[in-house]
C-alpha cells in the first residue's frame, strides 16, 4: 500500500491555523486572486483632473494652449493698437479710390458707408447715424508734387502697419516665425496684398448687398410679393456678410499669412470665424461699450476706445480660429513656451 499523497493530507499544526484564519477573513479581491485590491472609486478632484487632461488633449484645448504660448493676448493688443493708427490712412486711400470709381452714385456711396460702419462701428457718418468722421474729410487730393507723393507714401506705409501685425499674429498661431531679409521683403509684399484683399472684400460686400437688394426688389415686384421684401432682404444681407467674412478669413490665412493648411480645416475655420464675427456684429458695439459708458475717464474717448476694443475682439477671433486650423500638437507637461519654426 503506497503512502498517501502529501497534497491531499489535511493541514496540521500551523497550517491548520492559517487555513482557519483564511476561512474567517476571505481575500478582499473576491475572485480568489491573492494580493488583488479593487481600485478606489474616483474622487471629485480626480474626475476634474481627468476632464482637464481630456480638454488639454482636445483640438480646441490645444488651440487655446497655442494661443497662450505664442502670446496671443499681446498680439491681439498689438493688432488693435496698429489698427487704431492705420484705420484713418486706410479709409482715406480706400474712400478716395472708391469715390473716383463710382462718382456721385449716392446709393453705392451709402452702401459703402454702411459696410464700413458694420466693420468699424461709430467711425464714419452714415445716413442713419453720426460717426466720428465726415466722409467728405476722407477725400484725398492727389498731386504730382513731391509733397503729394510723400503724403501718399506715408499713408500707404501707415496702412500696412495693421496688416503686418495681423500677419505676424496669424503666423505665430501656426508656429512660424519669419527670419532673414528675404522674409522681411515677402512679408511687406504679403501685407500689401492682404490690405488690398481686405479692402476689396469690404467693397465687394457693399456691391453685392446693393445688387442683391436691387434684384430682390425687382423679382418681388414682378411676383407681387413686395410685402415680404424686408425679411428676405435682411436674410440676404446676412448671407452676403457671412460669405464675405468667411472669404476674408481665408484671405488672411492664405494670402496675408502665407500658410497652406488642409482645405477641410481651412473651410471649417472660415465657417467658425464668420459665425463668431456675425454674432459680434449682430450684438453691435454694446458688447464692448458697456464698460466704457460706466467709466467717466474712458467715456471722453468713447469712440476711440470702442474701436480699440472692437478690433481687439475681432483679432482675437481670427487668431483663435487660426490656432484651431493649425491643429497644434499636445504640449508635454512641464514644457515651457513653444519654440517657433523659422521660415
């Protein structure tokens, strides 16, 4: 008869005591795996940290990080500051060229004034409201003298300041930095091209709005639906403004900034930018003038301060959406400011 297997014998001595204690206090894992402990449920702080990490890795979160890391707040302030001193030069040149083309066409002139007022509220007189500048004061008398040529040159250089600042901001959102004399020359060329493109966009907005209104009134009169003209005209005006804003964003990124993002991202970004600008334009200057009216010191310079804040807000929208279009990578924890890529 063979000896019984040691593994089948009941435990004795210390082994029996250990088995008895294990039976009274089973393993907390509940699945028979020794040493396994269920993780504690996440706390409110843990959930908040997880949500914050998810946001930092998301595309909007990465865009905000890029905006902050590349000095977006400082850049938008610089754009607004440059625009404040460039806007009068831009208006003088643009209005002089426009009046030379359309002549005394009051309807087109008033449409242009309304288009300018929608971009820079309260700056120029319109048929509906009084602004800071009388359009007749914007008429530039061009002479062939040295003084006249110098005056035009100074106006052009002043007008380029704002577009140059906007170009710098857009390129910063894409992580690029222009270096070298060739880049400086191309930057000036692109700033001039961007200025012309933006001016043409404003002119085109006025012309399309006028053409749409004329055609719409003709069609409604033909169909006998003249009573519905105001609603359709307003809807058409909003559609034209949205299209122009989207096209202007594309021009700022591609022509002025010299960037070449994926087409889908650029189109989506133009929709986001146009929507945000449309909302701000619909709300009007009340979104920035409320604090000014309550501050006696700022109320004295209400129009200038409103213009400064308005341009700052618009520039912030452009740079934030540009950062989203750039689709920056997630910044590692503990990393300092981004290093721009020389181009």
